[in-house]
C-alpha cells in the first residue's frame, strides 16, 4: 500500500509544493555558491590567501552538499509522479508522515535509514 495513495490529495499536493519549493531554493543557492567558487580573489599577503583558500573550500563543500540534496529532492518528485512517494525503498513499508514532514525527500523509514547509516 503506497502512502501517496493513502493520503488525501491535499496532503500529497502539500508535499509536492514543499518539494518544488525546496528545489527552487536549492537551485538559487547553488547558483550563488557557483558564483562564489568562480569569483577571483586577489590577495597579496599570506593571511589573505589562507583565508581565501578556506572560503573556497567551504564554497565547494556547500556546492557538493547542495547538489546532492537537489538530486534527492528531484528523485522524490519523480517518486511522487510514479506514485511511490512515501514508501521506504528498503522495506517497502509506508514512511510515517511525521518523517516526511521533517525530511520530505526521505527514501527510507527511520528504522531502515538507521540500519543503512550503521553499515
């Protein structure tokens, strides 16, 4: 039994809106982070260079994490389109709505997510 079919259409639409809003937010953030990575910083002293290197490292880390999250959000939107949204990809049990509210792109129920994290 799929959660997407069990919940009312309004709840399904809420998750759809939430996911699309998060996707738009991430796309905006990724654009900013890409610009930060591309920006040339000219510093002549060693402290400035070290500071720039640290900022560049952080920008790359943000960019990498943002791209990963964007992929998860887009995958959740595809699952919604296929009618499998809200079903754990491991045990195939419904993912509780409270988990989906906290992490709308969740692929796994809490139990399976914990199991995967430990392994």
